[in-house]
């Protein structure tokens, strides 16, 4: 059965088995539940299925791919599930914590990570392929022009590591850009001490006008409690801890204004 890559799904099938094995080898050894997002033709799945100590499942939005995988691996056909990861409840797949694995479609890779953040107490590890530019941005430290909203939010709850670059020729059809494989491990942060929705709002508001200083980009908030030196900085200069501190200073004034 032939599976045609579908442009509207952002499908670029990885064809290099050595790279696929390296991605699979990067998962966390002590968390047996592994969910692959978008298995395509199974280049990663082929290395996961034989592992007896892994409880592997894969969710795929392309029914043609699901049928191909179920035909190719008839003894494991129940492990390939037709569905949209972005709309699924992770409890559908596993009762306990899990890892996320995948060659992520570029057009939804950021959405996948936002979904991971929503489920951070259930997702211990993510090993994924991204557009190289996006991969670098997410793990970029403060002070770098690539540093942005997703960098701050992921680094609040996960420790990220850039593993390796994958060239265009390792895919069919080849994308127009290079790819990067990144690993995220859940850190020990359980409570940031401020309402998370306000923290996220502060981060997003700051980066919506990232070229401006915080005094200007956060002017919709009452900033009277915030140190003047901090307000002269731009958002990419601040760590996630700095954003928590700003949120703490803003929070009492929001409570008073209610």
C-alpha cells in the first residue's frame, strides 16, 4: 500500500533509519508509556514496537497512514489510533505519565508543545523533530533574539536540549529547511507562586511588542511596584523567573482593582 505525503497535513516522511533510531534512543528509560504523534509510514514506530518494556501507542490524523501501519503491523494494529492529538485527552491513551515522541509536522509543532504544557504533570519527556529555526528558538536562553513566548513557557516547566540537526535530504518529500531534534525533560518546578493564567498573560503581552521596553509593552498593567531597572529591559532579556517576579508585583494591584 502506497501512502502519499499530504501537503495540507505538513507531511515530510523521514527516510533515514539511523536518524530515526537516534530519535527513539533519546527517550527517557524509566517511563514506559510512549505516545508517538504522526507516525506516518512508521519509521520511528518500527524501533518502538519490538521493545517489550515499552507501552507504545501512536496517534495519526491521516487515515491512509493508519491503514498502512495497521496492515504493516497486524499484531500491533490496536496501537495505531486515528485521531487528532491536539483535540485528544491524554487520559485516553494512558492512565499514568507518558512521553511524547515524533517527527512533528512543522505547521502544528508549536501547538503540540502548548498541548504538552497543558498536560505537563502527565508528560515527563518530549523528543521531537522541529523546523531547525523553531527548535533553536524554544531552547534559546534569555538575551538571544530567538528567545520568545514558547521559550519562556517551556523553560519554566522543562529542561530542553538540542540533540542534532537533520538535513533536507533525509525526508520525502524534502522540506525547504533543515530540521532539529530536541529533547525536553520535565523539571522539578511544581508551583511558580502566581496564577498561571496571569503569568502567561504577562509573558504574551510583553512579547507582543518585543522591540519595546517592558515599560511600554506592559503598559496595560499597573507597573508602580516594579523595579525601574527591569522596566527598561526588553522581554528577551528576562528569564522565566524574572517574569514570575513581575507577575507577583502586578498581582496585588489587579486584586485591588477588582
